C-alpha cells in the first residue's frame, strides 16, 4: 500500500533526527551545573524546533499518517499541540537556566525531568501510530 510505504519512508527519514535528539536529551540529563544546562537546553530547543517542522511539513510524517488513517487525525492534532507546548517549555527553561543562581538548579532539574518524561511519552505515541499504520 502506497500510503504505508510513505509512512515508513517518512519515519525512516526522521530516524537520524530522533537519534540526535536522544543524544541531546542524554546530555541535558547529565548537565551538572546551570551553565551546562542552559547550553544543553539551547541546543535542544534548536534541534526540537527543526524536528517538529520536519514532522509537520507537507508530505512529512504527520501528513503521511493522516492520509493513511484518517482516524489518527485527532491524535495528530494532540501531537502538534505538544510540539507547540514543548518549544515554549524548553525556551522558558533555557531562560531560567541562564538567569538562575545555584540554589535554583534543583527546582530547574525537577522541571527538566518532567519535560523529558513528557517528551518520551510523546515519542512513544508517535511510534505507536507509525507501528499501527505500518502493521495494518
Ligand atoms: Fe513529534
Ligand atoms: Fe519525533
């Protein structure tokens, strides 16, 4: 089925992007002071916004998923909302890391951990849709 191939192709094209994001996320998780955190958050922000544009572009993964299974459209809209929210959260965290003093690092770390688990959940939902579309 042509649509299925398109989903698989679009998903393959994003695989390298996803790997790179994992590296950045690992780096952020390991950042042990505010300036390392601010740097990791700045790089993550740039990589994520580029990645979200790739997923949402015409002919990209979300397009392919929506064509393949119209029933996915509500879920896709939720993923697009996530993208918008994540970009804002990462930007805010980056600004907080830049402005914060040492004592604020712990509360920032808690918010970073929440962001990372929300990102992991987002990715899991994306993968499930790709699997459902490919295995159908
Ligand atoms: Fe996404
Ligand atoms: Fe993604």
